C-alpha cells in the first residue's frame, strides 16, 4: 500500500479538490511501520457504499436545520412507538424480540459511546504525542540539513585552505630555489674562480655607524618605554616588592617588610579560603541553571505540542496507551525536577553567589595587576627581540669576517705552497743547468780531442801521399 493506492481510493470515492491529487505528496504517512497496516485497512474498507455522499450530507444538514433529526431519547421513543403500534399478532413475538434487541442495542450504544469518548481522549493524547514526535522529527531533519550545510561549509573551507597551502608551498619552493641559487653564488664567490671584491677589502665604517645609530635608537626607545610614563612605576614596584601574586602558591613572593608581607599573606589566604568554599557552589549553580533552562525548554516544547492539534494520526489502541503512559511519566518526572530546582537548589545557589561577589572585587584588582605586569613583560620581550636582532647582525658579521679570514688564510697557505713549489722547480732547473754545463764541457773536450786526432790523421795521410808520390817518382 502506498500513496498511489490512497489516491486511487479517494478518486473512486469522488474526492474533488482544487488541485489534482499527488501520489508523492501522500507517501509520508506510509513511512511509519506502525501506521502502514492501519492505512491499508482503511483503504481496503473505504467503498462508495459505506461513505456518505454529498446528497446524504445535504439531507442531514436540512434535517438539522428543520429540527426533525431524532437523537438520543427522541430516537428511543420513536422506536418504542413503532413497536407499540404494531398491529399484526403474528409479529408480536418478533416485536418483543426486537424490543429486547433494541434494549441491548441501547446498552451497547451507551457502552460504545463511553468507549468512543475514552478513545477520543486517548486519540487527543496520542495526537499531542504525534505532534511532539513530528516536531522532533522536523528538528532532526533540520539538524541533519544544518549538519550537511555545515559539512559543505567545512569542505569549502578545507578546499580554500588546501589552495592557500598549495600557494604557500609554491612560494616556499620559490624561496628554496632562491636560497639554493644564493648558496651556489656564495660558494662560487668564495671559490676564488674569478676576481671579486671581498668583505675584508671593503670599508667597515658604514656598518659601524649603522650599529651605533641602532644602539642609540634602542637606548632612546628603552628610556621612553621603561624609564618614563606608567611603566616606570611597574619597574620600581618590581624592584622594591613583589609584582606577581599567585593564589595557588603563596610562597613564591619576594622578601619585603614584615607588616606588608603579613598583610599580603592574609589577603592571599583569604582569597584561597573563599575560592575553596564557593568554587563548588558556583559550579553547582551554573550546572543547575543549565539544567533548569534545558528542562524548561523541554517542558515548553511538550506543552506546545500537547496544545497543538494540526495533524492527525491513527494508531492501534495498545501503542496509544503505551505512549500515553510514557508521556505522563515523563511529564510528572519533569514537573518534580522543576519543582525541586525552584524550591531548593536555585535559592541556595543564589545566596551563595551573592556571598561570592565580594571575592570578585579582590580578583579584579589582582587581574588588573596581572594584566599590567603581562603588558610590561611583553614590552620587555619586544626590546629583547630588538637586542637579539642586533646581536644576530653582529654574529653574522663576525661569522662573515671569520669566513673571510679563513679564506684569506687558505689563500696565503696556497701562495706559500706555490712559492715552495716554484723554489723547488727553480732549484731543479739550476741543477739541470749545471748538469748541462758540465756535459757541454765534456762534449767540447771530446770535440777538441777529435779535431786533434783528425789533424794528426790528415798529417799522416799527407806524409803517406808524399811518400807514395816520391816512391813512384823514383
């Protein structure tokens, strides 16, 4: 059974409205498992024969207007008259039986009326409970829609956050790339591959002048912030006596005069005593207020749902009785809780809260003192950050000078090594030149001996030639 079957039955009965029936709009009653059999039975029992037609209704209204409608005792007397004026003797027994049947019918009718009255009461209570359930269901649906909308909002925020993180990652990658490029340039700068102007060769006077100006500005700012104005009092108070009070530990105070120290300890001890007395009562009062507000909201919702009768529901009698008893029990429990809160808990908590108001004055003075001290400490932190920045600049210059000194020392060591290598090379060249000179001397001596031998051989050859010529001549 569904909304389409209900639309078909209503169309068969001649239902005629301004708009045509929509089967989808009538599907919601069939979503409940307990109501579905009842609706199916109603749809199966509805027929044109057991439903009043518009003509019957108009005839009924006409009888009511003319005053000819018999109800109650008038209808009973009419039945009696009809049975009294019966003239046929053969039908007297039937008439008596009919009268007895009529009496039974009257008794049954009275019983049925009482039962109908009780059922109407139960139906009204169940109707109120149904309104309550409908309100809760609507609130659940609205909550689900709110959760869905919140989830969509969170998803949109997550998407936007993801985009922001992606852009930040891109920026970070770009910064890392620039850092890598700078590192390569610095390594190339210190490698000595090309001529460059090193830090040691530049003038340090601008750095010294800038550092002196920064120191002077920091001194002026410190004098303006801490030696003049309201913070001067805080500084003097911190020098002379304790400027920090803790309610949790009264032993962390600086040494001071006996009278001031005893008065300070008395104030802190009184604050601790009041806090230990009224902390639990204050928490109970807040919890009772929250519980009272929640119970009042639940009670108002129940009352509004009981008073409203806009929708209709049909349930079986057992479930109606069970739901009615549960609703009555919840209402009685809520009423008892509300009466207990109104009569006992809330007056006690109000009186304790009134007694607790005196501690807030001392706590306010303490909070003001703490806030002033925190602001003073924040200004000190700002000054310390400036000093740290200046110190970091000095450390950076120191590191740069150390690196440059190391680079120059390494370059000097390299030059010393080159010089020693050149000296060794020059010594080797001189030694080789000496060897070459000695070898040249030996070669020149050899050539002299060779020339002498050639001259002697030429002379001997000449003498031999002359001797041969002289022999031939003889």
